[in-house]
C-alpha cells in the first residue's frame, strides 16, 4: 500500500530562518532509516508559494493565478510517498516525521492512500 503525506505549513508561523541545521540532520537520519526499511519511495520540500502558479478549472472556465496566494494561510510545504503494510504503519512513520520538527513548528500532515491502478 502506498500513501502520500501532504505536509501543510502556516506561512505566518514558520520559524525564523526556516529549518535549523539540527532539524535537517535529524530529518536526514529519519529519511535514511525509512529508505533502508523500504518505506520511503519519494520525498521533497516545495518552493515558496510566491514562486507557484495556481490553475483552476471551474465549469468550463480556466483561471491561472501566480503566487503568492494571500487568501491562503496554510500551504503544502512538502510531501512524502511511503510504502507500508497498513495505514497504521504509515501513520506511525508520519508521527515520527512530525516529532522530528520539535516544538517550534506548527505542521499538519494529511495522509492519504494512493489509489492503485489496475493494469
């Protein structure tokens, strides 16, 4: 079973200077552990919303809006795709990911199972 974790961050509450070197080191250790365990398939942080573009299709009308998206306080700051034996296992790995960030971060992870296509 594959799961996608969407990491949501409130742009107003990001710690000054972003992730600390200590956080990056601990994150690296966790990602290495997950990769060796065969759980981590892909992960990455996303560039700021100021560099993004939002496309919307609404009843036949297409709109394209360049960032930043001021009406949105919370944005997707990164993602991970993991492979787990169960949803419970994916939740446990996601909990560990969140806890690595320490008390100064305010994060939400939305964990969703990937729909497997029948070929």
